[in-house]
C-alpha cells in the first residue's frame, strides 16, 4: 500500500488561495457536511431508535397498552420497573451482575484472542496460514442450533452446569472475531510500518505491541461491543445450562412471560432496563471510532 | 498509556477466567445431611404459590425451590435435554402435549407409590401408565370444556342468553353446534367461534383412537374418524370461525373486540379470556359441550429417577397432587383438579367466577368433567400428526389449497414420519 | 518508496545469537499468536462440529444418548422431502431480499457517518440501537406491524383504500416482512463494521482528491471502496453465511414458530430446528446442518469471487485528476 499522496503536495490551504483570488472555494472533505446529511441521519436515527422508544412507551403504561398503542409514554414506568426488579422469580440484581461480568469476560477474551490471531493471519507469513484462515471461516458456516446438545453433555460430565463458567468458557473464542480482525488489520496497517519497526530491531511481539495493537483499536472496540451485546442477549444456552437461582438477564426476564397471559408493560419495562447498560457501553465504543489513527504514524 | 491498559485488562481477564474455571470445577451442591432442599420445576402457572409451598415445608421440614420456565416449549426442550443426563429438578412438570414423548422414557421416571393409585380419574391415570403397568406420573389438572359465550352478542343474534337455556341449546352433537353457529353467522354476518382448530381438537379428543394404535402401528391416514373430523371442520367449522388457529396477535386482539361470540372453553381458558379482555362485560359460560364431554390439556408431575432425593421428591409430588392441595391451586390459578375426591368436594361445587357473570364454574366444569367418557389414546407421535392436520385445516382456511389437495398433502407429509 | 529498502550496501553476514533468535521468532511466533484461539476452539468449538458430523450418520436418541449407524439414510431422507426444497427456496428468497438492501444501505449510511459531523458518537451509535434491543421486544413490534387483520401496515392500507397484504399467507410477502425484520436488526451492525474500516483510510487521500476537484461520489468510488476491499469481502462473506442461516426472525413471525401452515416462510435452519428439537430426530437435523454447510460454502465462494472482481484493487484507487487540475499541473 502506497503511503505518499499521488498528486503534488499543495503547500497553501487551497481555499485560502482561491478566496484571495476571488474564486469559488472548493470544500475540503474535512469541512462540515450540509443539511442533507443531517436530514438523512435523522431519519435513520428515528427509525433505529423506535423499538427502544416504543418499549419505553408500553413499559410506562399498563397491561392494555399493547392493544391500545398509545403514542406517548404513560406514567407508570417507575412502578413497572420496580415490579420487574422486585419480582422474586426474576432475581434481577443477581442476573444483572452475572450478565455484566460474563459478557465482559467473554468480549475481552474474544478481542484478545482474535487480535492476536488476526495479526498473524493478516501480516505474518507462515506455513498453513491461508488454509487455517479458510478453515476458521468455514466453521462459521456450520449451523449452531444443535450445538447445545454436545456442549451440555460436555459440561454436565464436567459438573459445571449451573455455574457462570459454563456460559463463559464456550464463548471465549470466536471465528467471526478472528476473521474480522484479520480483514481489518490487512487493510488498516500499512506494511511499511511493520518493516520500519523490524528494521529498527523490534521483535515480533514488540512490533505487535507498537504497531498492531494501536491500529487495531477501532476494530477491537467494535468487536468488543458486538460480542458483548451478543453474549448479553443470548438466551437458549444460558436457559439450558443455568439454574433459575443463578441466571443471566434474558433468562431471568423471560420469566415475566408465559403461555397464557402476559402483562407486556412489565415485560417491556424489563427490556428497557436490560438495554441501559448496553447504552453505556455504546458511548465507550463510539469514542474509539477515530479517523486517521494511522495517519500520524505514516507521515515522514 | 494504551499498552499498559491493555496489559491490565488482559491480566484481569485471564485471572478471572481462571478463577471462574476453578470455581466451576468445585461447584457442587449443598451436601449437608440435615436439611433436604428440593427443586420443583413448572411452567405457565400451576397455582403453586410460595405460601402453598411453605405449608409443605412446615409439615415436612423440606425446603422447596420453585423454578418456572416461561413457556411449555422451553420446559420441554429443557426436559428432554437433561432427562438422560442430569440437571432436571427433583420434581418436573410435564404438559400433556409432550407427555406422550416422555412416556417413551418411562423407565427413567420414578413410579408412583401404590397406595395413592386410584386418586385420579381413571383416564388420567391410564394415560400415565406405561406398558409395564407402572404409573409414572402424578396428575395435576385437567381441562374439561364448556362453552364460553358472549351473552350480549347472542342477544343481538336472537339466541338465548340465560346460562341454562344456552346449555340446552348446545346439548347435542357437533352437527347441532354447527347449525346454531351457521344461524348466528347468517344473522349477524360475523364469525361464531374463535378458531377452526379448536373444533378439530374438540372432535378428535372424543375418539378412542386417533393416529396410532396402542400396539404402535400408525392408523392416521386410514382411520375414517380422522378423515370425518377433517371434513367436518373444513366444511362446517371454517365458515363460522374467525381464525384458523389460536394464540396469534390478531386472536388476542379480537378477544376484546367482539369479533367472535363463542369459544370452546376448558378451565384454563377462563383466565386467558379475563386477562386479555378485562373491559368486556358479556362473557358467560354454559354447562354443555357438543358430543357430551371433552378434555383439552392438563399436566402431570414427574420424578426423575436420577435425582438426588427421589424419596423426598415423591413425597412432594404426592403432596402437591393431593385433592386438598389441588383445590388450593385451583383457587390460585384456575387449574381444574383431576383428583376424584377433589371433584366431589364442596369447595369445588361452590366456586364461582365473577368475570363470567358469577357463573358457578366449579359446578359447571365438574359436570363437564364427569361427562368425559373417552380418553383418546395418544402415542408418541400424536402431536406431530395433529399439528400437521391443523396445518392442513389452516391451508384451506387461508385459501392456499382446497379441501382435497390439503388432505392429500397431509397424507404425504405424515407418511414420511 | 519505502524506507526499508535502504539497506547498507555490503552487510557482512554475521549469524549472531540474536539473529538466530529472530529467525525462530519469525518462524514460530505466528503459531504462538494463533494458538490461544485454536486451543480453546479445539475444545469448545470443534467438539460440537465433530459431534454434529458423527450423529448425522446415525439414528440418534437424545435422551438415551445413543444411536444406530445408518450411513447416508438421513441425508437421503432430507433430500427427498418436499419441505426441504420449499425451505431452500424460502431461504434463498429471504437471503436475497435481506442481504442486498442491507449491504447497500449499510454502505450508504456508513459513508454519511464517515463525514465530519457534529455529535459523532450519538449518530454513529444510534444506528446500532435495533441490534441491542432484546429480540422479544423487536418481535412484538413487528408482530404488531405485520399482523394480517389488526396490524399497523394493513390498517394504513385499508384506510387509504388499498387491499390488505396477506403477510402470513402469501410466501412472497412473508419473505418481505421477514427480510424487513432482518434488515432492521443487522443494518446498523454492518454499518459500524464498514465505518470502522472507513475510518482507517488515510484522510490525506481525500484531501488531495478534493484539491483535484473530485466530488464526494468519485472519491467514494475510487478511494473508499478499493481501500475497503478486505472489509467488503468480510462483510459479504459473513452476510452470506448469516443470511443463509436466518433463524430467529422466521421463528417469531407467528405464534407457532414452524414456518407457516404451508411452509411459506420455513427456512432451512428453522426446518432443522423443528426436526431436531421438535421431532427429536437429531440425526436428521445434523444431516441437514451439513447439507446447509455445503450450500453455504458454495454460495460463499461464489460471492467471494464476485466481490473480488467487482471491487478493484488498490492500484487503481488513485482519483483521476480533473481537467482543470491536470492543466494546473502541466503549467
């Protein structure tokens, strides 16, 4: 990948020169976008935020709200939220804590193993590399609906059923994560940087630390977020392998439902509560999407 | 600095994972010999409140932890995943829908003590007795059906509204039922009954044999009764039904809106109606059922043999399904007793339901339960066959296929089972 | 052009210890890097896959945990089922209806978000909201929207005099509804993947191209897209794999979760699940999983080839100078 711009470097700020000459100024890409962009983004945002907003509306109503379909929230959200949190069958705080730390550990582990493996597949040449990568990607194509059966046998034999470890261990690695970091690092890390570091005498691991890890930051943040959310919302495996006394959040909240009659205002209040920690994570991950992260490293 | 933060995070993650792995290894249970704690697993609402279970603890000193799955389907997946392994609760509830599958593994369930046999209605017990003669499940509730109706909508169509008169009206066979329904639909232009497939189950549940013989052979496609049931439903029930099946979003919505005037009502349906249509005033229930009597639904409690406290678990199951306890559960959740003594009790006779116009539901449902003469034999694949037949009815209802094509497709489909 | 090519003219070949170490470092360390992933994968990832393969040749009983070897019988049974071919048709239909609009929309929105907008985090993370709200809520919403009689869309259509759409009866419309649910859930996800990669593109290229007079669209075609090639390959492959395995959305589309009375929206994974967890025939379900695997491999390879040819190599990502700029340069 070439690092120098292919056109002759302009020394002055182009707009400035043009302005002095009285010409129409061109917009540099870094300048603020116009109204249309914001309009499009607003439409996108409204449609994206709608489920959460709607959940809040119904969650602040009562049992008949789902049928009546009001447009504005009622006043019952705190009452309903309290009903969720204090419901003895739901075990809310234990479930919340279990979900938080299990999702965190899973996401952290996936990011670490995927970044390491992705670095190797993307930037290091070794025997069997392409074949192994193809194998990893191919494993994603095997449907997972039956996976619960052998996993349960395995964990039951180990005596780990009912523990959060049984949720964490099967999810510590992700083929998706490896594939993602591989493709991202392929694209985002110029080979010249690595060669420069190697010429400076850095070992492989040092190169990884000083070049790979910083470059991987945005992708790692996204991966962390996706894996965290996936682990957070996972239902079937935790349902099978955990006790009701020691659940994760989706399993606990599912107890608010039943076959015959469901008070959806309570259920959706629970949904809103379960989404709040994820929103906090959004803020952290979003800040990692920084542009030009490698620009400074490449200059000169 | 970036690198040090990453290092710290990595170390924490690694250490914590290790710690959890170690904890996982040493996870066991409470191994004290003094206090036994049992786990009870149910779904939906069996009426086993914490107060009720506390009574058991007071009597026997055994603690009970009550786990509830949200839906019967979740409970079923959980049950069969663990039945051959470990991890089931000490007492597990099984719904009639998947009970026939559980019967295939009756050797893995602890038989009921001989001294409480005869406690339940004979057909309820017979369904839970395996080929070797072991009774391997404790009956909880049954679903005797009456006819729920909207007296206001009946009045508008010129039909009687008084409970006794409606009962006389429907006291007959299915053809009588269809005729009255057709009258209603002609008079008002609206559907009479909520769903065609509820009629299908009503009819099929009155046959001795449905899709399989007790010896295991399949008679689904050759049984003339099944074909007759299909024809009756398609030709006579579909024109007067609002929907093909139940439990859809639309179906719940129309319970409140007056789209249909009557439903086949087992005891557990009463709570569904009152819960989903709280503002409607006209619902009532009549002591009648086409063809006499019919049962829809019901559950059992089972005690897996590989549990840690089988003896105590059997005690709990026996206690929960005793006539006295079942009556209390009925008061809590409307689960109608299957125990003979409970059916004869005064408490049951005196039970009324305010939502349903203060109908004496205890009396009505007891009458309906006593009217049940036939308990259909259900083999392990019963619900596969039945679901496929319901799909066939739905295809005709939706206009996708005509009567004969849909039947032929059903025959092809089930021949491959 | 790279600095690394400037080596001292005559380097003496001394094989020092550190040099030897660095040679081993070069050879072995890749394997060390991939080993954390592979070690854990071998235990918890590979085991279920092998298990699925083994029981696909058996008539397997879940409860007793035992099975009888039946060779390819399960595979043959599946290929003879009309439902399988219906499910295949449905799967492809939903796949096309969902993947193509989703990716197009994701690229478009990511390009919007790549700009220097105010309140970046807010806009960017907002698109992911559909992905994080619990499936039960999203399922509820879409059931309200797509209900045949009392649904929002049909209510609107009948209000303006158009006939209602039979979402739960017609196969095509059920696919549209399900594809809408899928797109809704996953577009934001793909948008952020593409955005993360777009952020890694050096801003100087864009500045230089702007100076040259290339507009945003040209810049997008000639700078952004080629730089994104590895990510686009990633997105296409994961979207293919995911799209052919769509399960959750068809499952919650009606109250039974079995793909419709006439199998109108039965997908392969839903059929697989019904045979495994509904009929308890895990041997057959496993065989279906492997048939689907082969199908996914084939389609995945096809899509990979298409993407590789469509998205040109980095070599041609240089924005062609406009005529005015060329005149300036040659002045």
